[in-house]
């Protein structure tokens, strides 16, 4: 039997690295997809390249798009400050680090590549437990997108297959994600999660993403192997 295939979105962070490891462990040959989308730095795409090589992706493509042309997010507009030193789980509003329609756009590219490859399984590392409250990380969004994918593609309409969007970590805590990744051989020293690293590529330790990551490692009883400017602040 030929090995089943999947397109996996890989940002370079711990969530997507763990998702890639899960897809591989489930027996998929993984075609990994990363985006340079106009974000503040390239540290995460460099991490994605290392993660994909470490976890044996059969192919890894980095696609350039320009969401900075629209801005509207602290991650794509240098005039908007990245929030620091707050509790991301206590915030009521969607934070300014939300990038408008990002996962909708990323999944659309992944879907297009999947249709060309003849692949019907897509993996995305969205999480709605220990997360910053982004609307496109929720199960409702994923279900709606999956329904759309099966209406919008020739492969699905012609009955060649049905698209499925896998979200294996969506209900996990960060500690559970990290423990799962450790069991599957993820080298978290290769990953990068920080929204605002310094010139040396060190994580700030103060943005929402860093705080959630540090919380996860602490709850898992492990030390985070990446370098921080202000660890545990």
C-alpha cells in the first residue's frame, strides 16, 4: 500500500511542530507548508526549516505572501506594539497580535497544494485551550472551512475524495502539547514562538506567546530549551 500523504502547516512554533510530529506518527508522508507573510521577523520561518528537517517532512515549501500590505496586526505592522507582561488567558478582547484572516488564507494555500498533490488530509496546529483568543483557532472555524473546501474544489465535487482538516492539538493544554511532542521526539530547542524576538533571535519572555509557552513548560515540569531575554518574568 502506498503511504498516505498530508499537507501540514508549519509555522516553526511548538504547536505546529507537535502537529507535524503527530501527523508523521499517524503514518502520513508530510508535505510541509510555511509562510513568509510580512511578519515582523524571519526567525520563525528559520525555525520551521529546522523542524521540518528534524521531523522528516518529505517536502517543505516556504511561500511568500504580503499580509503586511494590509497591516491591522502587531505582527505585520511595526507601528503597533506587541502587548507585553499581561495574562493572555484573562484578556477579554481579541488581541492586536491577531492577523486578519490569517488561518483562512493559510488553509486556502494548503488546500490548493493538496488538490494538486491529490491529497485530502490537511493538518493545522490550532489550539483553543491555552491560546490568545484568536477566532480562527476555534473548532467552529475549522468545521466551516472543511465544509467550504468540499464545496469549492474540483476533486471533492467530482467525488475523488473528501477533504479533512485535522486539528490534533485543538483541545490540549500547552503542557499536554509539550508532553505529546516530547514523546514523539520533537526537539523544542529548534522551535520559535516569540512575537518580538531581539536582534540575536532570543525570545522576549514577555509577549502572550512566550508567556503561554513558558506556562506550558512549567506545568509539564520541564525547562524550555530556547533562549530568553527575560525568562519567566
